């Protein structure tokens, strides 16, 4: 399952919003949204999640659907008027033979194998619930007998995979065994609440539901994704001072429980010329948050498919809010290329405030939301290739940060150096130079001495 397009109408800061998630007719592997706070980045991720599970299941994710209605819209003249809509189109990989088809008749089955899925979730004014419909495009909504998307979610149909991660991505406590009620809904909770991730606890969940062999295979897959294998780098960086260079699966039968993943000294950390063996809970926040969401992703996919699937064969949509969370700048620069290499068939839609995520993106994968004068949001899709831009160009084009220096002190020092190098300064320039000199001296900023001033006439 992958996302083709999203359309919003009167949803929070978006009066009319349309965005394609394709490139050349194929799903775009990465879409990273940048914007100032309050411009709707998280809203778009949540809207995708709502459309992906369908209106019926969305009411289990969202406590009050009216919170998505644009409050700047005038109240409707009748209580039945619709004021807010989320509409998305999803496609499916035609080579995926393992996808379950929640069909009700031969017409639906034929459509399911050859057609995109359209999902609509709407909110009447002051309503607290979504209502809508999900149907394959070749089976018009008016002729469909059942909400096919709702049916797929009710039965946790295999191969309709969408997972989401909010900004609270932490490892679960030891010995914690989560309750899983509806897989398709549970794996999106993090985007809407601070619900803890199952993460490494999947070692226990998979052992209970699918057996020891699957649990061991899960732990092995997690180790390979995080630290790599046979000379292939994993997701954890190998370029920082502290490098995770190994993940031990020792013990009779390998790792089979979450406590063994969390508390045992599994991670081999290289610091300088020494190597330490540490448990996951002793690692930094950046390592822990990455381990948490990756362990969660692999676990949810294994539970969905009934077995552990190789990362390079996993298909579906991954939504991540603040992709750069807790990560060092050098790690941020490596993150997208690493995800692209390890999970080539997954479609990522993420948000970020960091310019250092951008060098890993291709042309058309960075989307900018800009606030208009009336407070509504416009979508800008820059045509630049972020891989070819300098740091200052990235800051200017995608974040609106102008100037050589990022604060006034640097700018004042630069102006001082310009004036100090000119002997024939005017009276006005000399006054400006002395004011800058006093300002920089008070701040303790080192500066060069100015050249001796001469009058313009003396230079002749």
C-alpha cells in the first residue's frame, strides 16, 4: 500500500490543499515536509493516517473529530452542511501476491486487484466523529455495497500496512507486555497521543503469538538493520565518536525476550580505541529513540504478515514526525540515505525542522509549507535538488534564513571588519565604526584593529 495523493478542505490551517506523493507516476520514496511551527506539518501526517484507516477506525484514533475543522470558516446555514474533508488515494503493488482482499463480490475482487483505493473522511460542523467511505476507484462509491476500507481494517487485512510515529519515541519499560486490540489502529496511536511504542517488547509479543522461531528471527533482523552485517552499514552511524559496531545475539537459542534486548549487554559501543558492551537503556537518547521506532516498525510488520520479512522486501507507508529527533547533525545527514538503502520499498512521509536532513533528499522530495498573510497555509514544492545546495542555500531556500551569519553579533562583526579595513572613512562611517567597536568590546568579541584613518583629500 502506498500513498498517491492527499486533498484537504477546511482542515485546520488548510482551506484548500492538494499534494501528490508520486514522481513519474510511481510512489515517491520520501516526502519530507518543512515549515514553521503551527503551519500544519503534524496535521498532514495525521490526515494521512485518518484516511489510511478509514473514517470508522479513525474515530478510535481521534477523540474529537471537530478539532480538525478550520475554525475560521463561518458556521454553516444548516446543521447538515459539511465543512471539512480529508480525501486520499492509495495504490497497491501489483506484484504483491500476499495482500488480503476484503471482497464482497466478484466485481469488488476484480477492482481490488486492478484499482486504486479512494478514502474520504468528513466532519460536519461541531460533530465529534468522522464519517466517510473507502472504495476502489473502479467501483464508484454510489454502487459499492460495503465500505471496503472499513472491512479491511476490521479484519486487520494483511498487506494494507501503514504505521506512524509521533515525537514521543522511547524504549518500553522492562517486562512490559502491551495489549494489542486492533493492529491497524494500534500502530498509528503514537501520532495522536503519547502512547508508548511496543518497540523491543515485540520480542515477547511475537514469541507469544507466532512462536520462538519468529521471535528469534525478529531479533536477528533488528540487529542487522541497526548495525549492519558483512561489511554493510546499518542505520546507527559509524562516523560519530561513539559508534555502535555490534549487536550480540549470544545465548542458547539467541535473543527471545524484550528484557534480553533491553537490559542485557547486547550493544557493542566503540569509544576511541576501546569497545564497551552496553544494554540499550544505557545508550544516548538519539540511539534509544531510533532503536525504539525501528524495533516497532519491524515488529508491527512481522505481526501483520505472520512472519519476519526481510527489510528490503517490506512494503507500506511510514509516517514520522520530526525525523531528526535527538540526532547529531552528522547522523541527520546520513539518515535518509540509510533508510532508502535498508527499506527500498517503503514509502516515508516525514516532517523536520533540520536543514541537515535535506542533503539526503532528491529533487522534489522536500515540501515547504508557508503561512500566508491571512494565516492559511500555502504549499511550495521547490524544484531544487537539495543534494547540490550549500548549507547557506538550504537555509535560505527552505527555511527563509538570510545572511552570512545567523545572529546580529556576527553581522556586526562583519560590518566592523569592512569599515576597519578602509583608511578613507567618512565621518559617518567613523562614527559607525566606533559604535560597533564599543558594542563588540562589551561582548568580549575578538576583532582586528582598524587601519589608521586618513581624510579622503589626503589620499590624493
